C-alpha cells in the first residue's frame, strides 16, 4: 500500500516501519508523503488503537533527512521543506492515540526529530542518537531545536547540536531521551507490551493526557490556542468526567473488578 513504508495492524497496534534500509531509512519526499498518509490512517481508523514507528533493517531507525534531496534548494524551498517536516511531526505529536518510537539503530537528524515527535521512545542497545546537521552547515529543521531542548534541557541540547556528537543508548537513557533500552531482539515486543498496558486504559483519558502534556512543553501560543496547561487540564478533567468510561472505571473500582473501557 505504501512504497516506502511497511505497515501492519495487529491487536490494535499499527506498526509503521520506514523501509529504505539501503539508505538507512533516510526521509525523502516519498517517505514524508507516505508517513503523512499513514498517520492520517491512524487518525481515522477506529481499529487502530496505538502506533509504533520503527525502521527497517538492523542498522537504522532513520539516519536523517535525505541529504541527496538538499541540492539546489533555495531559501524558500528549504523553509517549505522544514515546514512540511514540522507539520507531519506535529501531526504525530498531536495524535490522540499513543505513538511510540521503537528506535532500532541510528536516529540522526530528522530521525532523531521523528523519534522525539513520538509520545515516548524505547530503543535497542545499538541505537545512536544525534543532531549532526551542523556538520553540513545546517541546523535541525523538523522541530529538533525545540524538542531536544524540552527533553534533555538547554545545556545538553546546545552541546549536542553544536558538537554533532552522537549519544549511545545508555547515555540517551540517562538524559531522558528514551524511556527504556532493550536488546534489539525484544525491542518491538517490549514496545507492544507497553502499548497493551496503555490500550487497557480509557482511550479518551489517554488522548487528554497527550493534549495536556503537550501544552506543558510547547511555547507557541498559536499551537496551544492561547490556553495555559492548567486551563487545559481543568477542561480535559471535566471532559473525562462525563464519559461512560469514567463511570465504568469508578464503578469497577468500587465493585473490585477490572474496568472494561469502551472509548466513549
Ligand atoms: N541521506 C541520504 N542518504 C543517506 C543518509 C542521509 N541522511 N544517511 C545514510 N545514507 C546513505 C548513504 O549515502 C549510503 O548510500 P550508498 O550506499 O548509496 O552510498 C547508505 O545510506 C549507507 O550509509 P553509509 O554512510 O555507507 O553507512 P555507514 O555505516 O558508513 O555510516 C552513518 C552510517 C549514519 C554514520 C552515515 O550514513 C551518516 O553520517 N549519515 C548521515 C547522517 C546525517 O548527517 N543526518 C542528518 C541529515 S540532515
């Protein structure tokens, strides 16, 4: 169905595998188009409950934007490219269904930015993260200057972008860039196990958590609709209160049984 992705839906988990292993899954125009459409699928298909983004082959998650497509771009075209990348990554970040990156190797440049746009990240022991754009006389353009700073703090973010140094899985874990490190063989299974836990909770509440946490870390008031995170939380709390799932969750607790959530 997609030229540059392999997609698979199983038990509510939609796995999107970026599939250009001979180019270390670099993000070219076709990957962007396919990725945008695949994320759109997750927005509209009720049978998709959560998403994993990963890379094909043993070596790379995504080794960056496709450098071969940079040649000859003028300033306007370069800005349009950055805007396109940012828009697609916002769409990932703002999905009401959880989207998790399973980082199975190099996550460099746009690859690191893609992983950071996901709601959280697991990685394998062979993962390497970095924003090496400065080696090309560039800076990150798909949200990396912002999201890396949100995730690891200003000093580390400055250092990593200025030096182009790559960090291994353990350092990424220490920095809070990833939540867990696993062996490559069990990365996908461990990610799926976590998603099954999340999918057993109330989907509307999960979506509200994503919305509120996103507001806590973004500075763009257009993006937050002018609302503070606290305002947003009050509204989202109220929204959850009138769901069937809230009635089911509280009733199940009082009846000492497991809640059966329906997403309404
Ligand atoms: N854009 C386009 N092609 C890329 C790419 C990228 N970001 N990253 C890797 N590739 C291609 C290589 O050109 C090579 O293609 P070829 O076999 O047709 O020559 C292929 O993927 C394999 O990469 P190679 O460099 O041979 O693998 P390696 O193991 O020696 O090195 C990396 C791995 C990740 C260290 C190296 O590929 C690299 O530095 N990539 C660019 C990272 C980067 O700067 N990303 C930010 C872009 S803004």
